[in-house]
């Protein structure tokens, strides 16, 4: 029987997202993605000094802080045609690599894993059998019987106390949950371990960025980190040595836990591999520049139309007109004034709210387009682009992950299975492994450059009279992030942020084509509309961040939430 369900809000994400689905014969037939907040940062920035923009934009979100800071300073530098000292590039690269590793670990284990892992089932597992299985899959030293028994006892303690905390309100026992109890116990143990290793990765960000979230060391023209190997108050060899220690501690978890767990989930849920493709136009950008001009990158990026990696077209520099000329945003189905489809330099952000109407306006999120078509962004787009470009580390880790999935599923799977809900998780893990190698490479490049006596970290900007335009991009954990600026006589005239969750969560565009969330849900199975676990699986696979796509605004200045402390 046909029916409509509404999930509002979608939890285990950043921000407020509403999903409406029409369901018939146990499958989604149509879907609508609605962002339930308004982002007003663009309006706040008008008239301000461009050098301050990064401080504001990284406060769009409490999670995606570093990425907006990086994109913002690159935007102003692009408008001013600046070069950046090598040390500044390396320091920035280390920060964004460590942040991405932290973010990817958090996403899978703490925001998505419980869509696949039944915590209650883990209580009936045999710790000895779980240990034997885990050790057959990975050399991770914490896969022992005692460790799994301790985790099981800890979970039982939650249940007996009645205070389930982070494990409350799960769809435990749902018919779509198919992992054996021992695999659920292994995953639960790694879920808890992941807290420690994401923290270690984030410590690297805080050492170089001076704090996290909301790093403090960026500047238009470079970074503010003073380098002096002999001074305790600067970036010295002691701090660099500690960063190296943290890097070493994180590596084992990425290689021997994250990669293996993803393969196990993919292999044991092989029946889910056909679901969740949606929009298969993929957009990513190159990143981790290794020169002062932003023309040499450690990861490639570009555009793939219709999922055909043989048609990959590269984006080659921070000034590439192929990217600059072909990005637009539509507001036909968004709560803004007008029905335009414009280039970011010519956009405005004027809210005009009306009721939720699936045929008219129904979201605060705009609808980005590349070459006038919706595009999916994120680790999947990034990995497919790197794979298409012949990036050897990506090919190695992708093939390794697919081999492990194939062995567990007992059937051969290829790159084509990545066009799916589970494929986005596999790609995110592949990307984490690639970026770990990049983290090491930039660390070594920074230490080597300092050893040569190069301590430069900053080139001062100069603002000419008249008008300048610029854009800056970053391949953030959730996908392609770009900021766009128009500067007039040294002040911000217009500023636009087109973020990964805007690309993916956008409503239908000016041609009424559904956005990636909406398209990916069509065809998804839904066993129980009262517990739409399968819908959450696909939405969570994108790692939504609606605080980035939109932001809160209340014209009446009334109290929205009141929090009491006891």
C-alpha cells in the first residue's frame, strides 16, 4: 500500500534535515530533502575586510570549521593572485589531512555504523568466537578475548542501568539488521576504540592550529605559525616530534581496523550493494598543493558525467576556468526571493519563506549545478576521480578494499559497486588511507624544508582599488567546498559559500531534477515504514552537515530553545 513518511529531524548529523518519502510496495518511489534552517553568513560578511572572512565562515559549523577557514583564505588569495610560502602550504596540508582523518573516523563509527550494527545483538555474542574471527581478519592487537568480554560487560552495564546513553533509541532487532552477534560485538568494540583514535588525529589539528574546533593560525597569505627549532614558544622540533608520534598511533587503526570493518560490512551486506546510487554526475577538486601557486597537487580532481570514469575531465589548478565558469546555483524550490539560476558572483541570499510545498518551495538549501546538472560530491566522487586519473595510491587502496569485500561476500565485486550507499562508505575509508599517506608526505616535506633553513610562513596581501573576483576550493571530508568573493575597494561586496551538503542535500533544481539525496533514495527498500532504517542508511552515507548547507535565523528574536543546568 502506498504511503508517505516524514523523518524530521534526521539525527546523527550536524544540523536539521527533513526527509519526506513516498513508499509503495516496500520501496521508496520519490523523495524530498528539506533543510530546515537558513544560513546568513553571506549577509553578515558584506562590507567587511576580506582578511576577516575566514574567521566568520569557519563558524558556519562546529564540525566543518577548518575546511571553511581553508576555503576562505584561498578565495581571497585567488582574488588577489597571491602565492603562498611552501611552509604555509605544508602546515595547511597537515591540518586538513589530520582533520579529514578525524572526520572520516567519526562519520563511519559514530554517525553511521549503528545503521548496520545491532548493539543489542552483541550482548548474545561469544567473545571467544568474536576474537577468533577478528584475528583471522586483522592483526589488530586489541582483538583479544579479554577486550571483547570487557566491551560486552560494558554494554550489559548500560542495559542493566537503564541509561543507554548513546545507544538509546536505536532500531535494534530491525529486520534489515543482518550481522551475526559476534560481528556486532567486534564492531561495538571498535566503535568505542574509535573515540580515542579520532581524538589523536584531532590533536594534530590543535597543535598546528592552536586550538580546535575553530583554528586560529590561518591568514590571507599563509599561516601565523612562527618557526624556530630552538624556541619553545614557536613551532619547533619538539612539537613536530609529537605530531609524528600521534601520526604513528593513528596509522594502525586506519589500516587494521577501519579498512577491515568497512570490508566486513560491505561483504556481509552484499545484498545492499545495488542500492543508493542516485545522481552519478560526480564533482571533486584537486587538493594538497605542493607549490606556492596551487598548480601541483597530491590528489587530482575533476568531473565525471553519468558515472562513466572514462569521461573524466580534470580540474587542474586553483584558477581553472572549467570549474569557475560552470558552477551555478538555483533557488526555484528554495525559500529565497526569485527563481533564478545564477553564477555565485551574481547571487544574492535574500530569504523569502513560504509553507512547505513539495511542488513549489520546500527547503532553505539552494540547488548547485555543474554544467547545469546536479552533481554528487563527497569521498565517492573524490575516489572515482582519483581512480579515473590513474592516481596510484587510490587504485591500490580501492583494489585492496574491493578484494576484502569480495572475499567476505564470496563473490567478485568491482569498482562499479561503489555507485551505492555502501560504496560511499568504502570510498570514505579508501580516502582516509590515501590521506594518511599524504599526511606523512607533508610532514616530511615540512621538516625537510625547515632543515634547509626556510622559516617563511607568510606573504602580506595588498588590496588594489576597484573590483576583484575570486574563488577558493577545498576537497573537504564531505566533498567539494567552494567559496566565492567579489571585493570592491578592499571590502567584501558579495560572498557565497557552496558547500558539500548544499550539493548533495539540495532540492530539485531549475529543471526540476532531484538532488543527490532525493535521487539516491528512490528504489531503496523499506521493510517497516514506522522504523525507516533503510532511509537513514542512505542519507547517513553522505555524511550530511546541514549547518554548512544552511544556518539558523529568527526574525522575531524569540527564544527558540532554553537549556537548564542542574
